[in-house]
């Protein structure tokens, strides 16, 4: 959701600066490209979880053998 908002903000920024080379067709192409790039970065480039730390690994339980008496 945030990625789409960023792409939309980028499009608005481009449109308000009134670049002479930015025709409606080019603006549309840049919008589609920005949306695709934002979607890829948000799904591939950003992970939603952190890897486990070494302290989070369970320690093996050793069975203590008692000598037979």
C-alpha cells in the first residue's frame, strides 16, 4: 500500500513540475513503471520478518544417565 502511495506521489511530483518533455503518454508510462517498480521492491526487496538469532535456537536436551548402583 505504501509502495503504491509513493509511486502516486512521484507521479504527482512529476506532473506539478511541468516538465516540457512530459507528455500525457510519457506520464502514463512513467506511472506504470513506477507502480511496477514499487510493487517489485515491496515484495522482493523488503522482507517482513527477521532471521532468527543464535539465542533463539533451542538447545538440545541431553539425557543425563545415572550410573547403575
